[in-house]
C-alpha cells in the first residue's frame, strides 16, 4: 500500500495572472502572488532561452543586445500549458519558450516592480 502524505494544495507554482502591453516598450506581468512588474521588450527578447539565442553546449548567450531592434515588440503571446509563454516578435523570432519560473526571475532581476 502507498502511504499518503498531506499535501498543502495552497502552494501553487509561480504563474502570471495578467500579461499586457504596458507601453510601446514594456510588458506588464502580474503574478499569482500579487507581484506586478514592467519589463522592457528588449530585455525579454535579449533573454530568450532558445537554441538560436543561447549556445546549447556552453550556455553562453549568442545574441547581441545591440542586434535587437529598439522597436522590438511582441506580435503574439501564447500560454503553453501551465508552465511557459511563447512570444512571437516583430523580428520574426518565435522559438523561445519562457518558463514561468525563469520569467519571474527575469522580472525580479531586470524588471521594474510596480507595487
């Protein structure tokens, strides 16, 4: 027989509850813990985790910040399951999946806390 353990169902993984365009250069992300951040499109695009932007073997970023257009912006945002966002950019890039935990970390490190 498998031993059952009490699981605290109130503990939820970090997930965005609202994603909007804040300005012509920033995205607003509101998290399920109540944290609200504005983060620039340039930062989100620069930190794309895909194999085109990060060397799979070394983990080094291969995209240069200077190569990102100043008018970069999303043309589409899709939630992938309960764990990630996929963003389609106006530079035709769309292969990066931003896992929620890494996106939250990006908000903390690069974003501007609004509350």
